[in-house]
């Protein structure tokens, strides 16, 4: 088996006759990618409709099972890398935003609060959606274990906050954004330092994810200048996400 790191990719490009159906990866928005996106979208919407018909007591239990399943899914992947492939390294540590999102979901499932609910909407949902739209696991063989895991894991990160939002369990409040910003900065700062010390790229703070809009920011602003564009993009996305709820609340107040 041969392993190589492709640029800033979080996963290895695997070349193994036993690993993967297609033996090669996929391209952004090709048939494989679009089928996953459409399938995840349909499944998420159907699940959200089911959430509407679920009692409060049962919903609490479902959320806990969901969170534990998500943790188990990530642990299984790490065991697979460690034991089956024997390739687990510092680059595989759960220090990406999507890994922290898993913990936010776990906390919300067992001890929901205003802040962790806001984190679900402001960070977990857009972060996971961005990962699906601009995946950094394109070099992994199509329909291999790691390929399937990557799509399913990020789909679950979208599913949880979307369903809670759909059934009214999450009520976005722009007044919580300063707290969300502080949380994000407090998280990103040590990760940035860790990246520099160990030459890794968690949360894409060392280099843009290939194929993402951050690549253009790097061309225009350089590195680490692209991080300014990254921050601006986050602010713009939040603006788009919160304006509808701001308008709705204004109409209710009238």
C-alpha cells in the first residue's frame, strides 16, 4: 500500500487494490459529488419532517442517541486509520471545526443551552455545509470506507442542527453572535499556533482548503492574509443567515 499527502488535504490519497470501488477519487460537482449532495438533502428534509411529528420526550432521547452515534462514527474512523491502515498521525487528530462540532452536538443533546444552540446554527451548520460543498477528501477512492465516512459524518453534522431549526427547537438570535465570535477566536487561536508548531492545517488556518473560496483569497491577499478574507466570509455568511430571522422578529414586534 502506498500513502501520500496531497497538498493540504486532511486525508491521505489511498492507492490500494482493496480500498475503494472506483480506485480513484472524484471531482467537485461531478456525478458522484452531486448524487451525495442531492441524497443528503432529500434525507435531511424527510428526517426534519419526522422531527415535527416527534414528542418532546422522544426527541430528547433521539438527540442523545444521535450524538453518541456521531462520536462512535468518528472513533471507528480513527480506529480504522490506526489499526487497519496503520497510518494514524498527528494530522488525523480531531482538531478541525467539524470535530469540535461533534462535541457541540454532544453537549447540546445532553445539556442544551442558549449558547450551544446558537453554536449549532452559526458554526456547525454552515461549517458542515461548506465541507460538503467544497470537500477536501476528493482524492480518496470513490465509495471506499473513508469516502463514505466523510460524506455521512458531515451529513450528520448538517442533519442535527437543521432538524432542530426546522421544528423550532433552535431560534437564531443575532445578539448571540458576539459570544459565538469569542468562542471561535478562542478556539482558532491555539489551533493556529498548533498548526505552526507541527506543520499541520487544522481548521484551514495554515492554508486554504483546495477548491474552496479561500483559495481565491490567498491569491488576492497572500498567506496569512487570506485569513482576513476568511473572517470577512464568515461575517457575510452570518449576515445572510441571520437577516431573515431579524426581519421576522421585527415584523412580530410590530
